[in-house]
């Protein structure tokens, strides 16, 4: 009977030690995952802040008044007029274009599915 008590006690001590070790491992893994989650949340916050900064810069750079000032200073662009836009009947057919420029004969034809 004393041998049984000792065997049972040893068995319970082993079980308690195994459960304690398993709980330590779980706690360690949860702590590691919590730190990883904190890192991810910091990265998300930094990305959101960077996105806000980039949106603010884009708003500043694409301001119509600023673009107009830059156009007047450097490019001197004007709106497109109707005279600059041609009509579809002014586009030469392929045969006419090849007759005017023989190098176009070796150019590949667009496939029917191409836009």
C-alpha cells in the first residue's frame, strides 16, 4: 500500500510538472504573439500616417491654382481648340497609308480582339 501511495504521488508530481511546463510554454507563446501584434499595429499606424502625409502632399501638388501658375511660368499651355481635333474621315485607310509610306507594309496588323 505504501508503494502505491508513493507511485501515485510520483505520478501526480510528473503530471503537475508537465502541466506547469505546458502552461509556461503557452504563456511564453502568447507573450511572443502579443509583442508581434504590437509590432504589426505600430506598422499599421505608421502606414496610415504616411498615407495621410502623402494625401496632404498630393492635395498641395495638384492644386489647380498652383498648376495654373506653373503652366504660366514654364509651359504656356492653352486649352485644346476644335481646330486641333481632326475628323475621322481625315484618317487615311491602310492602303493609302502604305502607298504614302512603304515602310508601313511590314508593320504588323492589329488583331481583331485588340482595342
